């Protein structure tokens, strides 16, 4: 708002300066130049503060929006953390139990396969009565 007022005043001052600059003495001209520089400096400062205020408003809105989603107290958040940690521990125990069951099932399957292979090898090695079939093979 201040920047807008300064800009409006600037337009009016330029018109007055153009009309009165021809009538000024050297001391008054120096004073007018100093005032113009001071005015320009104030206009830049007002513009900076306006932009900074807008930036702070945006940041404030962003923080307010974030605050909407985190209205829980520290006690509630701590309880939630404890519950989540307990759930993680439970899932880890379940996973370990499943891994153990899987390992046991795998070992059992391997033992059964080895036993089957051994029984098949023993059955092939045992003679069947010595009856010859054409071609020289035993049956």
C-alpha cells in the first residue's frame, strides 16, 4: 500500500518538478535533487517491504495448512509411535516364524527326496530273478 502511495506521489511530483525546475536557484535545485534521491530510496524500500510482506503471508498460509494435518498432541504422537513399534516387532516375530517354518518344510522335502532316491537306487541294484530278455538285459 505504501509503495502504491509513493508511486502515485511520484507521478504528481514529476509534473510539479517539470514546471518548477526552471524557476529554482542552484541551492534549491540541489535540495530538489537530494529529495528526489531520498524519494527513490524510500520507494525502493517500500517495494522491498511489500514483497517481503507478501512472502511472509505465503509462508504463513503454508504453515497454517501444514498445521491442519498435525493437530495431535505430543502424548498422542508418542502413543502412536509406541503402537507402531509394537506392530513392527510383531511383524518381525511373524516373519521369523514363517522363515523357520519354511526352512523346516524345505529340509523335510529334501530329506524325503534323498530317501526316495536312495530307495530307488537300492531297488535298481537288487537283482530281479535273473531272467534274460532278448538283447542281454535282465528283467
